[in-house]
């Protein structure tokens, strides 16, 4: 689905001061800041359901080289939006104008990159290059648009290490259409709101910079915001009632119907599959047929990037984006007499959900729901390799707007649990006297860990080996062999055998040898600071189940029995036990991490839990020469 691009350079021409001297900035706004938004304000006049006029201004002070990444002007537009009166001024540290630009100085570029095949959106853009810091960029312009479905979200945030002096918006509603607002307050900003007759104003002031904090939620889900929506609105000339979710569904059906025709060729495709069996079996056969003949390509055209390309075009071309592929799958099912529902969703690391009480056009992805007598089948249509009836971890644990005939159903996607997201590892490891580790192992992944491993399937054998070498780069491989890789597209499981030799895994201690208990480590946790403002987010819970059988040289013995370890925490659990078996040692390890968001004051407890488990993973086993 079209990635909605909001204007970094949004503001309103009002009576705010234009004194941009850096010395006037409060010290609390300079702390941890590489740049400061001096004024980001927008003034809108809603004329009708298909006309909105605005005056906008943004002034940003760039304090140092690290803040230079926001020293640009970027004004998106399309054929339904008219931009005028662009003025850009550059101020020095004392607030004196040192340079000016106009529309003719900007580059007219496509709003796309190499991931786009088509896009009919454009932007006026320019990178400001100013060698002396600090400096301030002020941009003003006016805009007239016939698109009213996406009203500006007031949220005082651009990126980490950028503070905000003033960020405001006002709407003057001359349309007679009801303007709704929703205020979401957190500890990160409190809006000042005033309303009178047909005018509403809202602003945030003096918001300090946020430092980047590892293992925190996406900041746009944490910072306070005010959202706005009209009961009637238009997108690229297609107008509708957005006062409730059912009327939204009616509007959306109007987008889908013209591109959802069952052509004779599509009907012939489905008939050729000779479908038999249960509904689920028929859906699976159609789904895997669709996967085999299509590939994902982003296409940002068609009613603002929200209308899919026609289903028959997907049939002919063999590609499409999430909208097009989902709709094509829906039409194939329709040709088989099987109803299914186009479902709009937020696909993000940090879970975002639709508010049942605040209907609003939004979302960034589309999936398909097929109801059956045995429950819903969920289909992710953008992957050629993903399993049937399996959603990725980025679309589980949230809700969708399911578009039915003139009815919208807000329903939850399946739950992602730590128990289902499993890595099962069985290892036979031989420790040699020359410090070489010789391993034969079997890996098994399910749930969200299946998703994370799925990329291996599309790689060549050499690329697969290289990917595993990078993943376990702390092992000095002298030989590696991956075989029996299987993507079980019926059960959403991946397994493979990995055999390898690694040099210098063990170390000599006189005539004795010691080595780490766990060859494969979870080494992606790095968090030290306990001075924290943001919550701790564990976006993905999982379970590791490892069994490692160690064999040692004939003239060595395990030096001592090792006690089992068990840890229980609100964040998860960990256990390790060491079981002697004649000349062998079986090591059993289980680690379960819970998904969740925890308050910032839990940071010390979380760090201690992860450090304890990492330390135990590094337990050394000593073998003594006889």
C-alpha cells in the first residue's frame, strides 16, 4: 500500500516571531539536540469535501553536522494538489537572513525509489548546504488540494535528537461537514487546544529532544498526538462518507469493484486447477498457484495508491504490490465461488491498531481473510515462499479493517506467542585435541522465526552458506555444509542440516581443554544505560530449545559435574542442565523471551535478566587429560 509521505516542511504563515537567533533558544531545547524545530505550523481552511486550502511554515535550526540530515526542503504534490508562494530563507546564528530561494531553485522529482515500479506522485525538493553551523532554514508555501481524506496529524516529532519549540495546527471549517478530533496523550507532550465556532487550534510547545534508546517502541507510537478527520472527504476525486466504518467499507468497495472483474481468462485459470476437497484445500491450491506465477513489485498509482491495479492486469503481467496481489487472490477465490475479504492493516514493528470509535483512512498494508467453517484463513500475498495460512510477525497481534459488502468488520489477526515462535536445535559436537569443533546439527524454525529464516529459501547454495557464516561470524569455519533445507509451506516450518568444522573453538589450559557450553549464541542484545525515558519494547517473543551432545577425545574426561541453572522473570525464563552420559555430555538449554512493552523503570531488571542468561550461555566446560 502506498507509503503515505507527510511533509516535513509543514507550517502556517501566522504572526509568530521570526527571530531565529540561536541565543534565544532555551537550554532545555538544546540538550541532546542536533536540530530544533523553531516553528512548524499549518493553517487550513476546509472549503468543502473536495477543497482544502492551507498556508504552511517550518523553521528548523540546524545546530551541528549531525543535524544536517534534516537540512532539506521536501514538498510533495500530485495532479490534485497545487503548490504556490514558496519562499525559503536561510538565517545565520544571529537570526540574520543570509540567503533566499524560490520555487525555481527546487528540483521537481518523482516520489519514488528503486523499490517502486510506478508512482504518479512528485515532490519539489532541495538539499540546503550551509558550511557554517548553526543556521536556520525557514520555508513557507501555500497549498490547495482536492484531497481531504488525510488531514494532518499533529505530532511534535521528526526524529531522535530533534527538539520542538512550537508545533501547531489550526482548522477553519467552512464546509459544514463535521470535523472530528482524537487526542492521544502520553508523558511525551501535552497539547494546548482551543475551539470556537468553526475554528479549532492545537499546538505543542517546548518538547525536548529524545535520545535514541535501544529496545524502545517506534517513537511515533509513543509521542502524544492529535488526529483529525472529516465525516465526508475525497481522495483523488472519489468522495465518500467516513463518519463510520461501515460507510468507509462502502467507499472502499467503490475502489475495488472496477478492478475486480472475473474475466474469461481468470475463470479459465481457476477451472484449470480442478479444485476438489474442503474449502481450505481449495484455498490452499489457489493460493500456492498464485504464489507460483506472481512476484511483488510496488506500484503507487491508482486513486492515491489505494486502488489496486486490475486483477486481470496482474494475471497478464505476473506482478503487483500488496493491494494488487491481494485483490487478484480475492478475485481468483471469487471465481471459485469462495468469498474472501480485503483487509487493511498496519504492518509495523510496534503494534498499531485501528480505533473502533474513530473511523479514519489509514493503514500501510493489505492482507486477505477467508472465512471457513473451521475459522479464518489469513493470507499474506506478497511472498512467493511464505506458508499457507501464515501471517508474519509484523501483522499478528493487531486488528484489520475487513472490507465486506457495505460493512466493515474490525477483527483481530492471530496471536503471536513465545511458545509458537520456536528455534529447535539438535547438535552433535565433537571436541578434538587440536581445538577443532566438528558439528552435525539440525535446525528447526516455526512461527515468527520461520519468517526470519525464510530469506534463506530464495538464496543460492553459496549465498545460503555465506549468510550462515555472517550469522555465526564468531565461529571460525574451516568447512561448512548446509543440506536438506525444507520450507514446509503447509505447516509454516523450516528445517535444515548444518555440518561444519570450526577452528580454535576450544582453548588449551596446560594439558586440559575448555570450551563454551553453547556454540550458537544469541548475541544481539546490547544495552547498558539505565538512564532511560522511553519504555522497553520486546516486539517479538520466542523460545529456544537446544540440545547439544558433546563427545571428547578418548584420553580426556569431564572434570566435574555442573549444577543445573534456572531463572524465572517477568521477561521470560531460562534453564540449562548438564547431563553426563558415559564419555559424553548432554547440555540442555531453554530460553523463552516474552513479547511486551515494559515501563522505563524496569530497565535495570531487564538488563540484569538478559545479562544473566548471556553469562550462563558463556559457561565454560573443562575436560582434563587422563
